[in-house]
């Protein structure tokens, strides 16, 4: 289970950046669970965050 979350996060990233339905799912999840939304926003500002995380955050931002 502990190693599975890594693949879950990667799968969400790929779904949201490649497919419209994936964007809708992740946006709905971020709207439903504010903790997840805060986690994505905080991780974007982290110095080790990949630059692709900005694209993910912009595509799935529930406030847009």
C-alpha cells in the first residue's frame, strides 16, 4: 500500500494532462477535498517540485 500511492499520483498526473475526463476527475476531487487542493498548491511551490507540476495545477485548478 505504501508504494502504491506513488503510482496513484503518477496515474492522476497522466490522466489530468492527457485526457479531458481525467482533468474533470481531478478537478472534482480537488473541489470535494480541500486538503488535496492545499497539498497540490503547496507541492507546486516546493523547490524540488518538477516544472510539469505547474501545468497539472493550472489544468486542474477548481477555482477556474
